[in-house]
């Protein structure tokens, strides 16, 4: 790969300058852009999978009937959803995957949950609706343009509603080279708590929950 072609980007979350860093995997170069301000790290686009390869990887995820995974989803619902929403609330499961297990669990608990996934449930109807909450559960790390997705999803949330996210947050760049979370070829965006909080504030959301290592909830300010 021509390193000269890896032009440093500006951070999609805070627009500040990014530096170019190499964290090889199994002896092969793996280039990332790291924001000098908020700490956001982005895999260089030259390493991104094709849409076909990415979809194939997602089809290999068979979690819907796994009790352990359903328990994992349950911990998110208990921490992020139950304290803030009542049954009947309208929720968008953004990036629901080939088998929308989270949607199924939420509907079984009395919520009205809808799905969107660019590969598996691509109907654009969500863009013309409004919701009490939008959930990105293990989705943010896959986003090639997180700012655009967060902005579009946030625009669909009613005043006083919630943006809920689960992704492993980056705590230290010093540990990034050995971090297991970056080894998945579909994981391309890595967020610090402060970087995500600052971006969501710029979109009119205040952070009301941050629970390490992977849960954050933001509330849209009423106008």
C-alpha cells in the first residue's frame, strides 16, 4: 500500500486534525487516522471491506437463538431502555442485522420497535417517521460515516427522546495496538466518551448515561 496515498483526514466528529498511525495485524500494515483532539480513531478507507464482503461477515453472525446473547441484549435493555421509556414507546433498531433479536425482545416487553438495516431491512421509511428512541446496538463501530448516520438518526428522534448506543469505547490509545475489538475487519470506527459526548451535544443532545465499557444514552433537548 502506498502510504503517501493515505492522506490524513479531519475528524468526522469534531473536524479537528487527525494523525496517521500504523498498528499492524499479523505482520501486515493496518493504518488508522486518530483525532488529536477528541481521540476518535478511524480505520483508513483503503482497509475497508467491500459491501459484499461486509454483508457476508454479518450473515455469519448467528446470535438470535443464543441464550447468552439474549442475556447480553437484556443487560442493555435494563440499563438503557427500561429506565427511560415506557411500554408502547416507538423505537427504531438502527442496524438491526439479518435476524433482529433486539427488536424481538423489545416488542415482547411491550415496546413498538421498528427495524432498519442497510443490508437486511433497507426500506427508507424510517427517515419520514419520528421515534421516542433510536438504538444503535453494536452498530457504531461499523460506520464509515458516523457523523452522517448520527445526524440522520438524531433528526428522527422526538424532542425529549433518546439516542442509545452500545459500542466498546476507546479508553487509551496506548492499548489500541493489542485491543481485541479492533481485530474484527468490520470494525472501523472507535469512539472515546468525550468525543461522542461533544458531537452529540452539537446535535442538541445531552448525555444522561455513560456506563463503561460500552453503553451511552443521550436525550434530545426540548425546544
